[in-house]
C-alpha cells in the first residue's frame, strides 16, 4: 500500500500518543556496536528506517530481537566493518555507523550513503573530523574505505553544527584513546539522547546539549537498558496539522521541553497550546494567522517541520514568508500544494511567500520525501473533498502509522 486516501474538511478531536523518536533511535542503535554486550532499547518506533538499521546491524553480526517494548541488540560477535551496498545507498542514517564501526573494528568499507532528496548533505565534515582522529580514507571501486590503526582524541571545531557529524565524532571519541574536544557541536535533543545512552554504558561525556562537548575515550562500555524519548517532529506534525485543520487535540507524551520554537510558531499562528505533565493540549484558531518563519539548527525552528508549516500557511490569512536556511531543495511540495489551489510564490531555492486562500481542494498528489509527504497528508486533511497522497513509502520511514494516528483524532484516512 503506497497511497493514502483522505477525506478532508473534518476538524480534529481526541488524543494520540507520540511515538519514539526516529532521529534518536538511529544513532543509539548505531552506538550499540561500541558496547560489545547486550542492550535493550525501549520505545523504538516501528518505522522503515529503524527496520533498515536493525537489518544492517544483523548483517554486521549483531543479534537483534524485537520485543513488545523495544529492541534487544547484542553486538558481541561483530568482527568486520563491511556494510551491504543495498542498505547503505537507501538510508542516509547509515552514515552514523561510520564512527561506531571504526571504533569497534578499525576498518570500514561502505557505499556513499543515500536516502534523501532534500539537498546535497555532503559528508565532508564527517571525513575531515575523523581524519583528525587518525582515520585514513580512500576510495575503491566507488566505495568509501576508512582505516584507523589507533583512534586518538583531537580538538575538532565544526564550521556548521551538523547533527550527523556531531554523532560520528561522539561515537569515534568514545572509542578513541585520550580526550576529544568538539566545538561547534549540534545541540539537537537527539545528540543529548545519544550521550545519555553512552553515559549509561560507562562513557565519560561532558557538555551534551551544548555547543562544546568533551569526551574522555577508551573506557570499557557495558550493556544497559535505555528508553528513547518521544519524537518531537511527529508531535510537531500533528500540532501544526491541527492548527491548519481545526479542532482541539491532546498529544500524549509530546516532548514540550524540546519544542519551544514550534510552540511559539503555533501560538503566532493563533493556536492555543497548554503544556501538561502528560503532554500537549492544542486548540486551533478559526483560521491560521500569517507569520514569518526561518528554519535554523536547534533550538531554532526545525527544517523537518518547514513543509508542514508551509502547508498550514496555504490556508492561512494574509501572507506568510518562509526562509529555509538548512537545505536547498526542501520546497518540493510547492507544486503539489498548487494542485490543491494553494497560492505560493517561490522566489529562490531558499524562500517562499504564501498567500492564504479560503479553501483548498482535494487532489492527487505525490510525496517525494519524508517530511514533505507528511505535510501533504496534513494539507489533504485541510482540503475540501477527497485526496490521494501517493509515494507514501517515504512517510513510513519516519511515521509509525500516520493513518492510525490521524484516525484516532477523528480524521477519515486510510491506506490504499
């Protein structure tokens, strides 16, 4: 089933539990390679990217077992660092295995990672940082080969707070001898989750969640039990979706403490948001208000929610301006929204102006990437009549069951 059928125009009501975080699960699963023992990772979402990661771990020699509450991973038998081509080229997040595998095996062979169409996302920052730690890279028959006789600590300054590069440096730094100082680190909550897991295993890391992280490497790590936090991007998708569709909902276990920029945007759009111990209560305005949004690294407004905000603004009042500062190809849903009657002007690859229309009309649209696909589902819920969103395999990479979740909120949504 690669299409979703949506009957739009129905205000949302009810509550839904927010799944575990995709962006936290993947690096934590990668980190299990460094442990050499069994770890139980609770609250992992049952999404395509997590299934791909567990398959990759199995191919490397890990024992992986899904249980009702999470995933048990035992990496004690991992001896080689060669990743299957089909797994790497289809999943960008496989890149976070690079630092862990070098730390575990001293040698890695992999294809250049794929899985995304939202921008170039070069791996130069990863390679430059790991070179400082003693890794030698070469290219053989189109494959990337990394070797390190001995990983050592280094003082690394990132020119941009890349999440993936930060994760790779942390993973390599935990295995390296001596002290690694990382300045310019990404501050995303997923980085903090990775450091918490490694600390539970016995690593010594200071400054997680700040722009400067210090790692004292070379310590023996032990298996542990760890709970993945709730997914702030999924919570933001449903929150902003409610702002556009209308109604009032409760997002159970939504990580409000990680969502300041999103909550502010929702309030500027006219929504009423109430934070409770159990999650977030959201009440939509009669019609979303016009705003100006600029994406930026955490704690700024997340690029992963820019597409949903764009969809919501297409039915707002007045003119909304959105500037995308992270990726150069993240407005791929513009033409699809225009099929539904949206009035959007794209001035360049980083800026759009949206003039809100009174109503959107159901249409057949195509998802071309993960977050844009979820945004099209939200737009279809806002539209009058029936819509079909095709290409939903992208959406399933990050959303456990977007149809079920929106049905729990009263929407008429089915997979077809």
